[in-house]
C-alpha cells in the first residue's frame, strides 16, 4: 500500500496538540493515544517533515534486525551545523555514517562487554559506600530522621561520580559534598541538553533555518568535557616526561591510543556526560519509588540478596548473575519508565513495513513506550511485576522487542553494561542497609517527557534501618 493510504493525525491537530496543549511533555501519552486511534503503524506531519510511527513489537524487530553497519537515527543537521560553526567535532550521539562507526569501534573496545564493565566493580562499590553515608546524612536532616526528599538529586551525583571514575580514572567526591560548582554546572548543561533534545526531535523539523544552528549555543556546552580532557592531557604529558607508568580510565586510553582526535575526545567526553548521568539517576529514582510502593516485591528481593550474599558482603559483577529478581526489578522499571519513550531511524533503503511501502530516507519513530504497555506482550502491563522477567529454566528466554530500553544491535546504548552494573550494585547495597518505604511526603509521581522520560515531581521516600 502507498503511504497516502496510511492513517494518522492531521498536521493542524498535531500543531494544536504539541504547541497549544503542551504535547512536548506528553509525547509518551500521545504515542499511546495515537496507536489506539490509528493502529500500530501511522503517519504524522510536522510541517514538511513526515514521520512514520511504529507501535508494534514485530515491526520494530523487523526494522532493527535489517539494519546495516551504520544506522541513522534521525536528522541531526542542526546539531551538526552548530558543531561545524564552532569548529567542533561530533560525538557518538550526533555523528552518523562512517564517522559514527569509526568512533563506535574505538569506544566499544573498553565498555561494551560484561567483562569490561566488571573492571569497574571496585570503583563503583567505593562510590556506593559514599552514597550510603550520604543517605544517612540527608535523612538525619529531616524531622522523622528517615525521609530523603527528591532522591534524584542524590542519584545524579552518584551517577556523575561513577562516570568520572570511569572516564578520567579518579574520584571528584561529588556524593560527599553539600554543594559543588561542578555538579551545578553539569546539571544546568544536562537540563539544557534535554530541553534542546526535546525541541530538536519535535519542533525543529517544522522549519529549518540557519538561526536554529545559532540557537543551539544556548543549549550545548563543551567546556566541561574540554576541561577534563585538557587536564588529563597535561597530566599524561608530565608523567611521560618523568618516565612514570601510565594508568587510568577511558580518557587515558583514548588520549594514549590517538585513535580519535582531541576534538573528537572533547565531543565524546561531553556527550557521555549528557547521555550517562541523568539516564541512570532517573532509573534509580523510579526504582526506589516502585520498591517503596510495592513492599512485597522489595521483601522478595531482599530475601534473594540475603540468601546469596548475606547482609554485609560487598556484591561483585559476578554476584549479580545469582540474583535474577534484582535484574528483573531493573528490567521491569525500565519497561514501565523507559528512559527514551521512543527512538528514531531513517530508512536507508525502500522497505515494506506493515503492508506499506516506506521509501528510502523516511523518518521512523519507534514507539517503545507504547509497546511496553501492550497487554498482548505484557499481561497486566500497568502493574509492577519483576517476576515476569524470570526464566523458568536455562532454555527459557524472556527477551522481548516490546521493551528494549537500551536499544538493539550496533546502535544500542554503548554504556549498557556499565549502567546496569552501577544500578544493580547500588540497589543491592541500599537494600542490605535499608528498607525503602513511603513517607508522609511521598506524593503520586507520574512520567513526563522532557527529552527523556522524567518524573513529573520530586520522589520522596524513607530509608529505614534494617
């Protein structure tokens, strides 16, 4: 069938939905509504930009399984023009084609495999120790001695500290500090980035003009990445001159290997911060909220931890494999609240999807939020049920294209293994030490779209000594 036969909302109704009814903060809801109204494949027009939305697991699987070596996610012209205007390189988020493939090939050597992530277990556990101390301090400031308000602030510093450890090979002591200029600057930059991402992926396609490129200067800031890179470069040069042994994190590896230019290292250091901090902190915040609201699940997870590790043993990457329920908790949290409610692809050849001929160069929107709530795939889809991810035996597989929060294939999240490890280790240690409960300050929290899927209000919970 021809695209002209495909159903979908009219351009005017889209403009009203997004600009008059604040649709940018409800993209996840609009996905669901449009899928119910128009079916599992539908088209939308944003000015001259045509988008074909896919809200079906099997169609999503078809698209991702047929991808070539360098899939294109979306039109990043504005971002790329801004980089070129400032004489900046692009990183993994903004690069496409052969340039993206080359950088991915360099970076994946150190972070993609489980054994790569396991190397950082000791550093992560050190930061988790600081996290627990900080929990004790923050709850002591409340009248009940147990509540922490807006746990995302705490988890943001935790995720930032681990990323610093992995990237530059040293601790910044962000979790310990009451106030930190570095964290405040990064929070501002990442908040601006989310705002920019929301605009770029929605309203920017309507009208493209050179002023858009200039506007991005309000949103993107490479200075943080550049500062870390320049400082590490000076340190390495000094050590080389003194004949000292060179050790360190990912940044040291990149600078010593010289497989990327310094400008490309600036870009990737910055973009890793943008992509790897609040994605983790939001997920940890949602997880604590869900565990507090479902004490029976939390008790089952706690018993699994105690039966395998006791209450004091530090967990390792190898231990996580013995704890299927804690892994199920993370998978179920990301099913209910996927960090990205959708993802994009640009077709690189003509395709037939859902009976429609989709021409080469068409922008696709993969509606992951909608497929995550498909009752045919996930019975009682609105319920928090981590046990749905448990395998019955070694031959049983519960992998499901209905929920792929880290993506799939060569363009999947390069930091998946590290993100999973830092979340698993922190949850294990927190549950060994505390029971997470609702507080008198706990209010209902739902999702909103702000580039990423974020909580629409502060998450306040109690950490009760076990």
